[in-house]
C-alpha cells in the first residue's frame, strides 16, 4: 500500500493566526464518518426498563460496593452495546419499530383519554403519549397480593410446565453478581397460564406472554393497563405526571448535541464539496445514510423516555379471573420482565381496543421497508464517484438500486396490498398469498448481499479516492470530531 505524507510550510516566528491545512488525511475521513455512525446509533437506543433485582442487603465492605457498581454498569452497558450493533447492521429495523410504537402510543393515548372523559375520571392523571411510551417500555408494574407457590413443586412433566419452569429458573438466576429478579410464580396465575398454554401450543406470539403473566408482577403495556382499568383490577392509572417521567429520562443532551453538530457538519461539507466539484468519499455517504435513518427514528421516539431503570409499581385492587387472564394475553404481548427477550426495544405495537391488530404489524413492516429504501437512496449520491475499477462502480450502482427498490417490491408482495384473510383461503387467493410470502422472503434474503457490498466497498474505496477528495473546504473550520 502506498503511503503519502503531506508536508506543510511552517510559519515564521511571531504572533500569527494559522489557517486549517488545505488537505485532509484518509484517517480524517474514516474517523469523522465512524464518529457519526457511532453517535447516531448510540443516541437513539431507547431501551426498555430492565428486570428489577430483589433488594440486596447492605454491602459489607467497600469492595462489595465496587463489585455491585461494576455489575450494574456492566449489564447496562452490555445491552446498549448489543442494540447499538443491531442498529449499525440494520438501522431500518429500529426505524420500523419506532413507527409502529409511535402510532400505537398515540392510539392508546386517545383511547385512554376517551375512557377518562366518558367515565368522568377527572381526578386521574392526564394521559399523554409520553405515558403510553413509558408503559410500553415496561415502566409500569402491577403487583398482585402474594399467592406464591414454591417453584420446586412445579412439575415439568409436560411441555407447558417446562416452559414455565425455564422462566422460573431464569428469574431465580437473575443477574450473576447482583441476585435474582424480583419475580415469583403466582399459584392462581400459574394455573391460568398452564391452561392457556395447553390449548395454544401453536401460538408462538402469546406463549412467552402467558408465561410472564404466571408471576405476581405484571409489566403491562398501555393497552393492557386500560383493559385492567375497565375490569376494575386496578382502580387508578399510575399517578405519575409527564414531568416526573421526563425526570427519569436519562437522555444525554450533550451526546445528542454533539451528534447533531457532527451530522450538520457532514451535510454542509458534502454540499460544499458537491458545489465546488470535489468528490466526497463513499464512507461519508454511508455515514449520511445512517444519520438520515437515525434522525427519522429519533423524531418518532421523541416522547419515549431513555434509559429508565426503575418502574412505577401500582397494587392490584383484586385478582383476575381465568377469562380476564385470557383477555390480557389476547390483547397484546406484555412487556417482558426477564430473559433476553426483555431487551427488545419496542414492546407493544397493538391497539388498545384489540381490533385491527394487523395494522401495527403492517406499519412496522412499512417502516422497515421504507427505511431500507431511504438507506439505499442516500447511497445513490455516490453514483458517479470514482471507484477502484469500473466493475466495482457498476456493482455499487446495482446494489444501491436493489436496496432502494427491493423494499418497494416487498411492499407490493405483502399483506399491505394483499388482504390478510387470504391466508386461510384456498384456490387462487391462497396461491397468491403463498406466492407473496415466498417473494417477501426472497427479497429479504437478496437484500443482505447488496447491503453488505455497500458497507465493504465504502471502506475499500477510501484507498482509491481521487486527489481532489483530500482537498478541504471552508467547512473544515466548523467545529467537529475527526
């Protein structure tokens, strides 16, 4: 690999204002782009409230305090790092989830406000989209009176009991170094869950939810809270104001400000370079694509609190019946209390009324596919850039077009156009639905090849950039990292 070392003339001795050098290095380009990708993917991860650990006894020594602090920081940092990696690999996935969460939160907010008006519950807290997001991320726990049964007496002879037993073992294991989760199996709820699971062996969507509801603590979405309120299981919505929820919000304003400044600097630099006829680098275009997806995701999640670690706990006025237990499961998936599944970023994408449940799944699909198209369309900016050779330029163009257009094809092949009730139809309708499913799966598989190429080529091309790419513009004087 050829290495070029630019040399600048040093100024004469004496007071002077030294201008920015008129060249930038390969590492300047790479580091500034990677900084934007890191800041964008880190700042938009709005994770759920984590499982709560049973109260620990006071630390016996200073080293014990340090040990607990380390594990608390480690578990928080680890899950954020995992989801940041997911966001780097598939940023449009979080965009689609954010779209469904945004619409679901507004739908649930309107339903709860309408309930309060009709029932004339003026003494209750005024519900806002922030409350709905807070509930959907596991911010509200409903605690039932103790009716515990020893986990050791639960037989695991059948499949349903094995599922519940695995969850119990997971909660009892908790966080190594911190202790078990504050969750215990509830005798009555356990029987309800076993009955439901035994009759819904093929319902993969509700299976984990039924197991979670077998405990004495329920972390419920806004739609489920409304259902329990209508049933009289809870007598009030959680008495927490929007200001109090925002006080729990640990969104780092400094990190977001730096991310905004860095993205604005990139946009200005790309525009100035294009106006001056100087090529930018492919990796800068990739960074811009991440920034665009992150901006849309952040706007959709602007009311969703960030990094909340402690929920609000309300006590149940009475226990639920078997029929009510089934209604809670059927309405929507509960927020996960334990296990790896808890850390999925959105939790409730179904409506409060229990109808039109497919609408939110469609919105999520639409958001993901729309994010894919946006991500690919940004890469079309590098259509006429210089590449290592003409073949790689052609592959870049084809890959960018595929990432942009394949999601549109997928939309036409899903139930966004084809009615969902065709799934159970025979004849031509059933054939069309099955064919659309095959097309959708094929499109998603085909997507990863061009997407991976765009990422690899963005880095590879940094060693084959034309000389004008290294000439700076006045935008380099804008404060930025890189």
